[in-house]
């Protein structure tokens, strides 16, 4: 085991069962809500006019981002240590910096994440492929993201605090990678890559 792995294990070991369960429950809610929306997008896709497919891709992407576990309520550390805003004894703060510090791992990630949402929202380009290819790509993307959300739900019950943080980081990375960036602008694709680089230090 590397020194970093030992640090992360030590950081997670003091998370209590109540905090862990609360984070799991919040993540499960995110997944269930995302799956409901993904079903709606899947059913709607075939009836979307060709000229609306770019807008559809943007709406789907923003919906996906909005249901990722990035809020304090999905973090066992925030649930356990943030009551007095001091983050005293927080293992995440000790290993990654306080989340409210400008240069902390979480701040760098969430800043890039929010900027990704902004560029997707403001993307007014057009499809760079045929409507048929766009539909096929979107259909596959929706399916695979649903599979990822379902898999995370299945892994939650048995996860320790350490494993939960690993699962969250992997899920965030996978879902960002699965955004339909090929149907959006190059700036969106570059911002997605930046978010994934920031996730390397997320946990």
C-alpha cells in the first residue's frame, strides 16, 4: 500500500455509520432521479426534430450534470464535520485541503465542473454529423449512463467510507466522459477533459 493510499484509508476510517448512510441515501436519490430523467429523454429522442437534436444534447448534458453527487449532502465528510463550519478533524480537509479553500482539490474540481455547465448552457453551435448518427450516439449515451447509475446504486449498500469515495470519483469521471461532447462544441470537449483532470485529485 502506498503512502497516499494509507493517508486516504486513515482519512475515511473515522466516518461514522450515520454519516456514511446519509451520504449513501443522498447519492441513491441522485441516481434514482437521474434514471427517471434518462428514461424520459430516451422516450423523447425518436420524436425530436433534426433541427432540435443539438438542443436536446445540451438539455440532456445539463440534466446529467445536475444529478451527479457533487453536493455536500452526498459527502460523508461534509455530513459528519461541517456542522460548525470549522471542518475540525475532517480527514478530507487534512488530505485534500478544506473544500472552501481556493486551491483545494474540491474547489478546483467544482470550479471546472461549474464552468463545464456554463459552456454547455451557452453552446449555440450545430451538429457536426448527420441526424441519424446523432440519434444513435445519443441513444447509446443515455443507455450507458443509465447502466453506470444503476451499477453505482448496486454498489452503495456494501461500500465502506473509503470505498464510497472511490466509487464517487469513478462515477463522476465516467459520467463526464460519457457526455455527448461530440455533438457539442470543442470548448465543451476541452472543459470536459479539464474536469476529468481535476478529478484525479478529487480522492
